[in-house]
């Protein structure tokens, strides 16, 4: 037996997530925000200057606990404290690389498209998992 659900517009999606599947909604949003932080991390790595340290390897996105009803992911550089000097132009070359600033600006300009793409993928995979569990 197949069940068909038709959602037209963001209001239907919000209604379904709030009333039918609030726990899944939080999980989908957590995964979406984490995916967007991953794309910022990836963009920042692409703009980072080549160095002998572990700056590119240490750049990762991490999920944070957040407050109830709030999801959070951070992008951090581990093991390379000097990234700040390169970011703000206080490094040995005196050049401002601004790789994180560039990555955030790129994310802001493409925010809606990236969010919708990521949310769609996470939503689709959550529905597929639910169908698989249901049999």
C-alpha cells in the first residue's frame, strides 16, 4: 500500500514538520545547518594560502549543542592558531587573505539556493529512511 502526500509551498512543509514530525524537523534542520557549515569550510579551504602547517587539514565544521529549538554548527581551525594573522593581514607577508570572509560572503550570496538544495536532500533522505522503516 502506497501513501501519497502532496506538499504545495513552504506553509505545507512548515505545517507538516511542526505538527506531524517535530523531532524529525529538528534533525533535518540540524543536518542542513551542518551541511551549510561544511560548504563554508570547503570554500575557506579553497582560498587558504598553502602553508607548511595543518591549517587546511585542521579546518573542520562541528555540530554544537545549541539551545532547545536552536541548531548550531561552527567552522573552526584546529592546530593552526596563526590562521587569524593570515585572515586579517597580520601575518609574515602582511597580506590580508580573508579566506573565511570570502567564504561567508559567498555563502550569503548563495544562501537561499544552498539552503533549499541541502534541505531538499536531507528531507528526501529522511523520507526514504521512514519508508524503509515502515516496510
